[in-house]
C-alpha cells in the first residue's frame, strides 16, 4: 500500500476522543486565560501531537483537543478529558501530565484500545509583547523531527537572533560541532501555531561570520546529458572559496586560467528552513517537502518572507545550511556552504475556521514578487505543484478567479528552477507584484496600472 | 547543500578511528572464535553503527572495526581499541560496552573530539546449523529505522515463519494492532551482514490468513491526464474485497453491474521488504529506496528471491504490507491489503574484498527471470536506474561485456512498471533467463540455445 | 503560440461551406449508389481533405462534405456544391474535379476568400466482396504524409499481401531501394474511412524473407544513468545478426565469449504502422503519435489486431520497419531490422453519430489482452495517456464505470515499456481479458469467473 | 527502428561522391570568383541538398560538394563532377542544372544506383556591401520546410525589414492571409551558410502594427495537477486584448472584477524563428527543435541576438508568430498573439575546419546574459540539454574548463522555463555576463571583477 498524506490516521477515521478534565486547578470564576497543553498520544509506539485547550467558562470546563470540542473535569491532580468517542485520564505533575487514553479501534468500532499519553504545558506569553531573543545553539538536529524537544518557545512577533553551522557541521571557527548533512538548529516552538495555520518567517538579516565557504566543481546528475557525463568524468572535487567580508566578494581559492582573478558578490541565503513534517517519521535534513526543509532556494534571503504550512502543534521551526551564494538549481551539489548569523521574525496566519486558508507548500514573498515552490521527484511534477500554489495565492490574496489568474500567468508568469541537487527537484512559479492587480483593500496602485 | 549518499560522514573524510582494546577477556592461545560487537558511536546525537571483530591471533588481539584494522587491549572490564586515527575506551558489562571514543575533528585534523559509544555483543551462532524460527510479533515499526532494537537474530540459512499485519495495522482477526501506514515487523538482525554485502531473501510461502482485504476505487494522480482527473471526480473510496481461501478467488464486496459476479485469482505478495537504510535518519514505511522498503512489487511472491544491499551491520530486515493481489503500478493506491502468514529464508552474499560485488538496488529473481528495480521520483529516472542495475547483474553473473548486454537487451529486455502510487515510481528491468547465456560454471544449457 | 491539435483550422471556427452541385450526371430516379469524392481545398498552400458524398434522393441532389450537409447541382461538367456558409464551383473531368471555393474569412466573417480546390473520385467497391490483394511496392515514403497519392484502394474486409523494406531501405536481397529511416509502403486508401472512425488492422502473417538483420550494441540515452553513460563509452556500433529461417533462431554474427553460441527465437513484428496524421504537415517516419507511426511495439505481431484513429479521409495506411525481434523499449536503438513478407486484413469501426466512439490513440488487441499505447515526450506523460486510453476502452467495450475500471486496474493492470528509443517514449497499459468481465452480449464466461 | 539524427544517410556510410565537372565555362586563368550551386540529389523521392563550389585554380577545375573535394570538367553545357566514389553528369541551362548522379549503393558497395539531380546557382553578392532589404511577404509556410523555394537571398551583414502575421494567420488589418498555426515568412537563403555554421540573427526592432492581440484564459495541461484540472474546468476560451501603441500597455477586453482596469506593458517578441531542419521531412510550425522553430521564448526580443545551428545549405531562415507579450512557459497556450513589424540583421559564424565550433541548439545573447535553450519532451530532459549547451558556450567563448564552468554554474546559473505549451518543453540555462570571466581578447573587465 502506498501512503500519500502524512497526518493523523485516527483523524481519518472520524477522529478520536473528547477529553474530560476533572477538577481543574483553575478556580471557577477566576476567568484565567485558557490552559494550553501539547498532548502526545502513544499510537503503538508513535507519538501523535495535538493541542489541548481548557477554558473555564463560568464553571464549565470546556475546550478543544486538536480543534475538536471536549469537556474536562479535574480533581486534585487527576484530569479527565472526554472527547466525542474517547476519554483521557491523567495525572498532573507541574507542567507535565501522564496518563492513559481510552479510544475506539480504528477499524473495529466495537473494540476499544488503551494508549498511554503525556502532555507538556505551553507556557503563557511573557508580558511586554514581541521580544528580540538571542539564542546560542548547543545541539543540532540531522532530521526535521516532530519528536525533538523544542529548544525555545517563541510567540508571534518575536524576533530570533542566532547562528547556523554550515552543511558540514562546521561553525564560524571552522570546528565541527554537528554531524555532516545540513545540521539544523531548533526546533523552535511557535506558541499558538496549529496544523493548518501558516507560519510567516520574515528574514531580517543573514550575515557572513567567517572567511571561507566550501563548494564543488561538479554538475549534478539531474543536469547532465549522457555526453556531458562522459566529458565531466574527473570533476566532483571540493573547492574552497574565500569570502571577503569587507568587499562582499567570493573567490575560488587557487583559481587559475580564466578564474585567476575571479570574484563574484555574495548573496547569503538559508538552504534549510522548515516546520516539522506531519506524521510520525522524522525526515532527513537533506530532504524537502511541503513542510519546507532543504529547499535550497536562493530567494530565501534577507528582506524576503517565507510562508510554511504548519503541520504539528507549535510548528517546530528548524533552520540551517547557509550559503554565501548559490545559483539556480544548486548544480554544483553544494552552494558556497558557510556558517551565518541569522535574524528573523516569526508570525502566524491562523487558518480559516473551515481550514480554507491553509497553504499547500512553501511560499516566498519578496518586495517585488510572490513565489510558490513546487518540490517533487521531477521538474515536470514540480512545475505542476508550483503553478497550483501560485494560482491559489493569486485567488486568495488578489481576488482573481481561476480564469483571470490564467490570463495573468499567460502574460507575466515567471518560472525559475530552485534546485536540481536533491531527491526533490524544485521549481518556483513567480509573478511580479507589478503584474498583479491591487490587493483588495490595498490603496496604492501598482506601477503597471493605468 | 544537498546530500546524496546516506552513509558515514566520517568515512568520507578518510575514515575514523582504530580501536584499542586493552586486556581482552579472551585468553591468549585459547583460539576462541572471534568476538563480535555492534558499536554505536554517538556522532553529535546520531548513532553510527559499525561491527567490531576482535580475534586472538597468537596472543595479539587484533581485529577490525567497520572493516578497518584495529588493535585491542583488555584489562579486567576495561577495553581499549586503537584505530588508525582514534581510540575507543570502554567498560564491558556482560553483553554491553559503554565508553568514550577519541576521534579527530572531521574538518580540522588537528582538533580532536570525544564521542560516547556503546556496544552490543552479537551472540554466537547456535549449534545445529540452519534453523526454522517461528516468530510471533508483538510490536511493529512505522519506519525503516536503523536505530530500532532487533527483535531477533537470524543466521544465514535460517528460515523465518511469521505473520504480517495489513497496511492499516489490522491483524488476521480484523483488530488494529499497529499504526496505519504499512507497519512492519522487525528488524531482524542477520548475523554476519555488513554494509556492502547482499541480503538474499527466499520467499517460501505467503498465505492468506483472513477472508477480506481492503482496496480503493481510485486512480493515482501519477496515472491521470487532466481529462481523466475531471472524469474521475468522485472516485477514491474504500472497497472491501472478499477473499475465498478455498477457491483462491477475490471479489469486490457488493459488486454491481459489470462486476456483479466478478472474481479474480489471488496472488499474495509482500509490499514491504527492506533492510535498514544507511545514514542516521529513519525512513517512513511508506517510502522506498535502494534499501528496498515499500516497493509494492507484485513479483515479491512465494518462490521468488529478493536481493537487498546491506547498509547497516546486521542488515536489519523489515517486512510487512501484504497484498492478496496487486496489478502493475498499484494504480488504486491500495492493493488488496490484507494480513499474511509468511515464510522466508535468509542468506548472505559477502562483498568482494574490494567491495566490487555490491548491488546498487533491490533485485528480484524468479525461476524464469532476473529483475532489477529502479525506484526514483519519476518513471524517466527509474528506468535509467533499473537498466543500470540489470546491466550490472548481466555482467557480474553472466560474464557479459557491456556491449554484449546491450545487444541482449535490444532483443530481449522487458520493462514493467512496479509502482505509480508512492513518492517513488518504480520500474523493473527484466530479462528471461532463457534469453541469457549460460552462467559461467552452470552446466545446463538454456532452452533457447542451439 | 503553441498548437495542440492537428486538425482543420476552419472546422474550429464553425466550419465552412456547404457545397452546391448543379446538374448532377446522376439521372434523377436512377437510385444509383452515392458518388464519393475526396475534395482537397487549398488553404493558402495547404491542402485540406474532406469527403464529398452526393446522393440522388428522389431528384434532390443532397449529401455531405466532411460530414456536414450540403446541396448540389450539376450542369454538364459544371458542379456547384453549397455548404452552410460557402460554395464550391468546379468542372468535372472523368475522375477529377477542379474548381474554386468561396469561403468566409476565418477571422473576419464579413470578408470572403476564394480557394482553389480539386477532387478525386473514390472508385466503387469491386463486386465479389472482400478480396485478397497482392501488392508489390515500387516506391516508399519517408514521411507519414497526408498528401501522398494512394498506391491502392482497399475496402473493409480486404486482405493485403505485400513486403516491407528494412529501416535502412534494404530489400530481401540486401539492395537499397529507399532512403534510410524507416521507409514505408503506402499509403493505402481505405474506402469509407473518415476522421473519427477506427481503422482495424488484423495482422495475419509476418514472415522473414531474408537471412540477416542489423542491430546495434548500444543503450539509448533515455535508459542511461550518467554512470552507465561513462561505462558505455565506445559502444554503439552496428551488429549483424544471422536469421535461421528453418529453426527460427537469431544469432549475432561473430559472437564471442559469453555470446559464442548465442541464439534466440525470432518474433517478427512491424515497427511502423500508421494512418496519415491530421493537419497539413507530413510527419517523419521516425516519429509517432496518436496516428500510430513508428511505434516500435513488440506486440504488433501476427495474430494481433491494431486499432488506429482515422484522421484523414481514406485513413491512408502506411507500414514498414519490420523487426525479426525486439525487446521492450528498443533499447539498442535498432531492433533486429529486416525485410518482411506481410499479410494483414483491414476493417473499419465507424464513429458514433456524435463522434463518441472515437479512439484517442493506438490500441492493440491480442487473443489474451487489450493494450492502449501512450506515446509522449516522457514515460511519465506516456503512462497518463496509456491509462486514459485503457480506461476508455474498458468503459466502452466492457460496460465498466470509471470507479469499476479503477478497481480492476488496481488488481490486474499491466504496464510495459514500448519504446525508449524515439522522440516519443511509449508505454502500453494492458489488462488480461481473463481479468475483465464478460463483454455485454458475449456469451462465454472468462476463465476467472466463478 | 528509431531515428535520432536527421541528416544525410549517405554521409553516415562514409559519404558520397566527388563531382567531375567537364569543360567549365570558366576560362582558365580568368580567376573569376568560384561558382556556387545548391545541388538537390533525389534519394528515392527525397531531395538532399549540398553546396557545390567550383573554382578555376590555374586551369584545374576543382572544388567541393558538401565540403568534400571534387574535380570537375565542363564541355559546352555538359558538366561532370567526380567525387571520391561517384559521379554527377548534368546539363547547364542558365542558372539551373539537370542531370543524373551515379552513386554506390549505401548497403552494398558493389552495386551502383542512378539518382536524378538538379542544381540552382547561388547568385553572387551584389556590390556595395551589407544592405537593408525591405520585404513584403505574399505567401507563408505552415512548415519549417527544407524544400520550400527561398523567397529572397541575403548575405551576411544584410538587414531585413518585413512584417509577420499572427499565429492565426491574421495580418495587421485583421484579415486572414494564411492558414492558422503559426504561418511563417521565408525561407530566406543566407548565402554562404553551410551545415555546421552558426546563423546569427540580431533582432533590431519588433514593433506592434495593430491594436489588438488574441490570447486565452487557459492553463496548459503540462502545468496542471489533477486537482487544478478539476478546478479549471470551463476555462480555455479566447480572450482579446487591446494594445495601446501610444502608452505601450496591453489590457484584456471586457475585464471585470480584479481585472477591471488591468494593464501591463507590452514586450514584443518573436515566437517563431528557425533555420530549416536537417533531413528530408518538413516540420510543423507548431514544433521546435535544435533548428529553433516555435521556441516561444520571451527573450527573443529587440536588442537580443539569436544563434541557430545551420542544417541545410543557405540556412533557410523562417520567422513568424509574434507576441505582444508572453510570460515564461506560455502557460495560456497563446501569448498575446499579434502581427509585428520586424527588423533583423543576419550574420554567419563559419564552422571550424574540423566542425568543432558547431552549436547544438538555439542560443540567445542579450546585453547582460548568455542563454542556451534546451527543448525536449520533458522539462527534465530539457534542463539536461540546456545545461550542456551553456557549458559548451562557456568553454568555447570564455576559455573555461568543464570543472571551472561547473564552479561558476554553482554560484551563478539561472534557469527559466521557456515554454510548457508545445510538444517540446523548453528551458533556458542562463548566466549573467557579469558572473563570467573576461572573454579572451576582451579588454574590459566585467563589473564583478576585483
């Protein structure tokens, strides 16, 4: 059998379980803010995460679990949550709950099964509004992993300042701090993010913090004709580039002949940016998908904004794999791989109540363009996904019917290749904002209007 | 940066580490069989596995770690293993070792780093030769996971008798025992298997053990033109099939019209069969690769033999996802998903000393054919891989030059589509044995010879 | 601008022209069979062909031109045909008409344009029913050309016996008779065939008529990984095969090593079989499309039936490029290229009045299977077309809904690669008749029925 | 059998024929310029074209035919040309020769065959150097046809001023002048152009000459996911756009809602630009290939230069299918189709004596970029061709080794999609000149140099 959609298998069959919470600590009438917990239910060895929100509504403890209504009771440390077809019983110890869920069998509705669960309390937002948070990583992940414990909780509007290793695990001093293969920092838990929401990542700054990068003199297989493959025999070795942080120029070390004095301006970008994928299985940091990942898109630069579809509670943001510069397609398998100082601001667009606003893939917005990323096993499939994503965006934000979007794409679509170097190929479907009508509610006419 | 080869990052940079084992328990001169351990070195949070073999050669404790020569000393419980550029110091407690490895920095040879390690002793082969082992699973994995503890150790020649759940986690009684998504049994540790070897799996029997299967009335997106997609709107629902174990026929439940009396013979197959992938990241049981995985190949049937390239010590065999029958391509997204009684025999083909005999992808041999499986993001890429694999096989086992293989493919190649339903598409490049020359050393001429 | 559908540009804009035929030679009341002409209208240098049928219905000369109703008058040699928006005036000289058509401008309806036209009379069917016709070709075509004059007229049911050159233009004596590149014999005008109809070609016999064939020791680029390309450097030379017509075995000349005594049974097939493509441009005999063409399908063998969608009046059947044998994919660029004696029978399935029964691509039926051929620029696109074609066939002839077809494909689809060697890749979507329900009206139950 | 390379079949087998010209009209010692003829040899119904050059070298009449050395004699009107393995005998009548060629059989060297031939004299270059030629077309071609008689002879350096119809055959007055489907003007015979040379086309001006264009509200199948196909049901109708030649803006007629006041700047381009393809078969003006054709590349604009690989004597330049503007991919199947005033200058780069400088595909140079066009049946294949073409260009003109080119592509490659609308998909591999080293011999350093 083949699996298409990572996601909750339980949810497919109608979804489990209201929770009863007995005897909430919340004093009735105190009108405290709702409590929020991330509940990890053990489904035969696989943790499934959902957010539990419990609210004291005039003495009725009600709430939601994974968006579905539940009722709750609390007696001392005992908590019972009742869902439409199940029940969670647990014991609260500080910011943790441990207990057992009683849920119907997915296939045989008459049979019930017991599953262990744990929960972790989501802390309340610190007073004082959006913060700037400096974070010095001490561990890195080689997977986009839904199970990895968050290193930090951020709230919408917060700005994160941190630094990334290069793809080989080297830091700004050239020392190995993590395993080769795009080690990422994170995950950062974005409070309030739920599956279906859109995580907005505004990249404020990407700054070189060392004087060299590593690349290769290679052409990836996906870009090679049989004839070119024969002529390219013998290439594929590492090439170190010098980065001049004063002039902003990069040069291959030991360049000879036509490259004796070669230099080209840097344009730092993040190769890796992801939310945790849905489902139970971590994904290699060399891979990509609708969760983002190792997109290797040379438009993930300072000044641009990346939108990712949240797939797990808290989104679980990962980032890494900075490049001092990279051409379209990352045809040399490695960009100019280097460590970076990073500054970015996170925000959330909540899903419509019906889930209608959910985005299907990574989107990138620059001052002048909107771009949808198709990532698939071939360019021919990637271009379909990218076009679909851009058409949805044009409809959602610019009020265009599909027939109208088709007309504008006909005169103004842009398509660039994002990557040829990974398991997925990537294509960006793009359109200049000057070729789009004014957004509904946006007063300023674009430059191409009459 | 994009990663191509799962594998040891250390090995890329010249390889790590001799081990010093101080004071081996092995009494000098006792000529005991070598001790074998699986060493898990913690590379910044990622376990890397290699086999340690320590032999008492006339009082010299020598051996290999991951195939590289080491020397060892042992004093009481203290073990020291010295490798060409590193050292492992550990404490033995029964069948476990815990300790610390001192290894050079991958990037800065002058810097050294300390990594924790553990080791697990591989038990010696039970006396009496090849066994038939009955195994009743009690847990299932939703990933092809190199880190999951083996459920059993098998030796080359052993036969395993067990049973698999269907892809939804249902057992032969219709009860859910594992999480939806091709849950697998295993891993089975195949003693002696090392990366580069070939795991040989002879499928002795695949027997239906219940009276129904689940499928869908769907055509997967990869098989649909835009026009067919429009006409297919509204399809995609689950269809239960009855399996008549007496007649060996399958029929869709509630078939009407042209399908009112429809029945078709079953042909049980295993959709999932894998060794653990290389590298540190588990792979979803919905995915496939050169390690095998969710191949969904309708030639993985009783009487045929599957060859998989070992990528971790012990191979770590997984299996699951039985189908009562499946067409080429698994175009309905689900075959006739059902639970199965399975009997298979494992064997090993050791790599050449130079690693030359390693296979690159799953191979399948039937009484009449040899078949190489290309699995990639598109059919156009899969066919390249499959052809490459078949040409290598023809060269290795039938003594054909590449130009000769090209001639035979021109007159006798067969290509079938394996799957259209997964992230990877699959193509089998096949050739009848009757169209191949006699294998060197094989006395009997094939039927098509003069 | 990009063109998708070869076809009449005029027809797209509503279609031109009733014809008035003034003063038909046909005596009123004589109740003669209708006259049939192929009218070639000169559209700015491009001939467009439509069939004119004129019937004497109780003194009213009525008929159709390209299927649309017209009225006609005839006075001596002068013929006037009036169509809904145009008029053809011509002079009859024996079996030819020459004249001028007055038709509206395609874009500006108010403007009219004059176009020359000619017509050729389709002879009446010879008495005595279906014939066996022996045809010795004296010229060959290197294009599937809608403008080439027919070499012979056949009627449904007629059997043609002829011989084909090999793809290099060599005849059964080894002499060059035509230009390299799959020279074809034909076209054969199939009386009664109109665009939308299905031409049925039953292949009765394909017989070797010489003792050698030419092939190559090559692997086509579409089947090569970059690594295989490097290893294959130096291959790609011509290999002559001996054909033993007594034993039916083929052997590479001068085979050494593993191929020293190699022989394999022949299985003669026609690589080229086509109707003339729609539109005005000939298509190279190296190319393929929905009209058939250089399909290189190893199931176009004696005993099987090929169905092609008629696109020009008279279908204009071409054939050539025999292979003594060929593997799937024609991976060596050439099969075993040879000349052949050919015997085939033609038949017609007329389109539904609404055009509903038209097939979209070549179909092949063997005693045991039905097969639809997807031919496109990639395997990934070809498989979509092939699936669409097979689903249509299952619906049309076996009474299956799309959801039912989806279920049967899920359990019984077969997919093989037809060709990897041309501009188009080809895939056959196939299903055994034993896996299909009984055809409506067909009394005999298939073997797999209960 | 499958054909890969259109080209001379004779040339493959060693090449034919020196010509003997007996009794040349050229008086010995007169030192006249060489005579040049285009010789069309009838190869079983297919004309093959080669240039015959006859020079009076001190009384020896020598020359070349298709680049191979010949000797000639001329007696009165009788001309005999002797080639290494054949002989042409003809009669000169003014600017035409008619005769018979005696050539060896391609397959049986011992057998000889007689082929008719004709020749047409290439006029000498008019005095006065490069000209500006105004040309008003009166006929159009719906094929890129090697057999169509040239409408005009141009010499390197000449500038052509003419006008093109739109793809539907409409002229600047809205009247239909040619058959729908990208009718082209031409062919223009470029004196001196031989297969292997590069035709250089500098586009001086593309000017709108009417006030409307036609497009569609469609998304082509190649850009559609199955889901988008379902949502797009009902689109695909023609949309007329108004072109304001004063402001240079285009607007869809009757735009409502978000498109009520929409306008976008025009950017006129030529969709069709081609040399005649090699081989004997015309190619539809809807198709493309290494000869150019219906490339639909939105960088074929005024100020840019297109390079095409010459494949027939005289190159036989065709052009047509102007668009007022088009997005990447021509996703709406039609750009803004309109008629255009065109001004372009032709030039030639002669092949190296060894043929080494021949380009493999269309190349485009803008003031800031070089671009190679891959055109193939899939994007995945097109990107391979495009990369190969760009790497060759970088090596040939910028002195870069393959390993160096690989490094520069890694940091600076650009890839855009050219077309998704045709049988071929197109991809442009591009690189900014500022990212390239100085060309050998070019004094000015690029902006990115140190």
